[in-house]
């Protein structure tokens, strides 16, 4: 019983700190409705296709007729690092950066202009197939990570605008 009374002031202090759940109200909440009203036009390249698909998975229906439009431009780079004694590359780094803008379709106003990015290290092995497969897997993982970062930032922006 003493423990309960000892934790009571902490519980009251935590409830007064102003923290609110991001997705309060579930699918009817402000953030969920805002995210579901974001259109994502096609993004150039393979990385663009992967990022758009990941965004659509998280946002819901990404096609036209939405309140907002998310314009995304990607920069996908693969660079060799770590030279071995025989002057071959032993490690690569794949970097995926996105510059994105959230545009209100009604007014044309840019509500958010930001960047997101992620990178991954890849071991270069003697099998060319294995190296190519590792590069592709890294790109798929980076696309999901960048999409997650974009959606999190969109949710924060839409929550503040409500």
C-alpha cells in the first residue's frame, strides 16, 4: 500500500506534463485522417518506386483527390570503401537521401519542406551475385527506413497544424 501512495505523485506529475498520444482517436483521429489524405505522385527510379510503395503502405491510399500532395526527390548513392591489399573494394556504403515537401492541394502552400536519409554498409564478397543481392537488400531496407522517417515527420506536422 505504501508503494502505491509513493507512486501516486509521480503518476500525477506525468499526467500533467502535457504529453499526448500521437494517434489519439485511432483511425478517426486528426493525425490518422491527415495521413490518409496525402497523395504521393510517382517518384523517379527504382529507389523511388520502393519509397513510394513504402509510403503508400504507411499512409493508405496514395492516389489523387487528396487534400495534400507529398513531392519527393531522391538521391541514391553507392560508393566503394575499404581497399584490400589487392586493390579491390572490400566494403561499400549505400546512401539514400530524400528531400520532400508536403503541399496543400487547395492553396498550393508548402506546409513542410524537409529531408530524410539513411545509409547502410555492404560487404563486398567474391561472389558478384551475393554482392548485388546485398546491394538490393540494402536499398529495400533504406527505402522502408526513409519512408518511416518521412511519415513520422508528416504526422508531427499534421498534428501541429490541427
